[in-house]
């Protein structure tokens, strides 16, 4: 019993000594230069424990610091981000950006296409006597596209270095039709053709126009995000662009000079070139952000234009092969084609808002695209008849002598404007 009490007293003394030496240990630190732990107080050395390797201890301290830094870094990430970031976030803004990821998106477009040069008739209702004696008078009737729906889709990969590469495809279709007509009667009501070859007619009772636009654009895009501050980041990007734009414009004329005449003026441009741009994001609370982007490109390509005119009231005809394999007769008056190479500048801009939750992001906004000189109109020149002007020629009158070459023509260039809203869903994995 006495022995047990002695051991207990000895242990109590040792614990008291250790507790007394703890402030000195915290002040003086650990001496690891010789692989020993030395505990000392202000009065001198208490004891030395040789042969202790502190490598594992130092590694543990470093690991603990790294974990703390990692926690701080993750604290800046989205709450639903399940990607662990490195201590060095790479300057990509969001810590989670430091990890590579695949992304894909689908986007609904609701645009309106606008362009000049889609006139088809000049109509004078004859209700204002002050215009009766003018040889050319009236209101220009032009066609405009309805709003149309389109699709933009893409897939790409973001690298840990904050560079990304993607393929993007945009499709859009629009069309419309219009009609103008006048009736024989008082006040000299007239309808003049603005599309037919002047050699074969000028006046009609009815004009019906239709137009369509098919827009296909591919982009192979490269980009890189750069942090400005904690809430703002920008991305510089460039792409190789290929565009294929088809336009169809057709007018039907009937009455007076025309007998079920059809003027067809399709056009296609196939172009490629370089596109450069920049976009910026401003992060807001609750996963929202505002964004804007702008880009410009210069493409070069071949334009193919054709102009044909038929009329059932003429003796001019040509035999053609129909799509069903049977030959048919067409009363063809004009059939010309033109192919040339041209430059095609393009300007684009967009603004909107986005919201991100986990792997999903929803964004939408307004977009504006200007394709300069994208539309071409072929027109034949009217030199005027030789001799007195026939104010009201009979139906299907014989051709009159002209003082200009019937093959003289010119092109008029017009811009194609596409603007409207978009809504996108993006998935990042």
C-alpha cells in the first residue's frame, strides 16, 4: 500500500513539473536541428529527448495549413460546386473554374430579319387629282420578314488553364408574303412592276410577292477567362466562322402587260473568315450575373445570283426537265446568272442576365447582328421607248423599240439586320 502511494506521489510531481514547464516550451519553441526535442525553462535545461524525427510533424503542420487555405478557397465557390479547388486558384475567378469541365448548351432564338430592296410594286390609287398628269407616281409596296424562330447550339471543353474551345452552330429561318392590286376604273389607278424586266412589261393589275431566308453559321471558337476583381471577369475569344445564307425572292404579276408572269431572284452567299470579340460578366448575389458581349468579323466568299422571268402570254419558250423527270415548256423571257467574290463584314452585340445553380445555367437577353452588304438585288435598266409615250398600252402589247441595251443591269447592295431575344440552357460537367 505504501509502495502504491509512493508511485502516485512521484507521478503527481512529474505532471506538476510538465505543467510548470509548458509556458517556457511555448516561448522557447522546439529545437529540431539535431533531431531532438529540448524542453527548457528560464532557469536552464530540464531534460532532452533524443532521436525524435520531426519530419512527419512538419508535414502535418503544412497539411493543416493547406486544408485551411483550401477551405478559404472553397468558401468563394458556389454553394453547390462539388469540385475541390487547388490552393492556387489559377486566377480564373471562381475557384471551381480551376478544374477542367465539358459544357453543352441549347438556345432558342426569336429574331426579326430586316433588309431594304424588297419592293415589288408601285401603286397609285388615283384618288388625288393633282397626281393624275404625272407619268410616275404612287406608293412603293415592299415586303418585310415576319419574326422567326431559330436555334443555336454548341459543345465545348474548358481547360484548367482557363482556356476553352467549342463548336457553335446557329440556324434561323424567316419568310413572308404580300399582295397589291388595282382595278380598272376611273382616276387612272395603276400598278407598276418594280421587279420585271422593262423590255417585257410595266403595268399589271395584281402583284404577289414572297420571300424566305435560311441562315446557317458555324463557329470553331477559342477563348480565355481573365479575372478583373472578385465580382468581374472578362473573356477574350476568337473563332473561325463559316456562313451559308440563302435568300429567295419571287413576284407574280398578272393583268395588262403580264399574263401570269413570274420573276424569280434567288441569292446565296457562302463565306468564311475570322471573328474576334470580348464578353464580360458581373457577378451578383444568389447566383445571378449580368453579361454583355460584342464581336466583329470579316468574311470572304462567293455570291451566286440568278434572275429569271417567265410569262405565259409570250411566244418565247424553252423546254426544261421537271423534278418529276418529265420535260415541260416554260415561256422564258429572261434567265441570267452571276457569281462573284466579295467581302462580308459582320457586327454583333448582346446583353442579358444569367442564373446558375449547380451544373445548370439559364441565361437570356437581347441580341443584334448586322451583316453588311449581305443582300444583293439585280435590276435591269429601263432606257425608255423611242417615240411617243404610250400611256395606257393594250394588254400584251408587242415590244416597242428601246434606246438602251436590254442586257444592261446593275447590283444594289443592302444590309441584313437580325435582332431579337434569346434564351439559353447550359449544362457543365
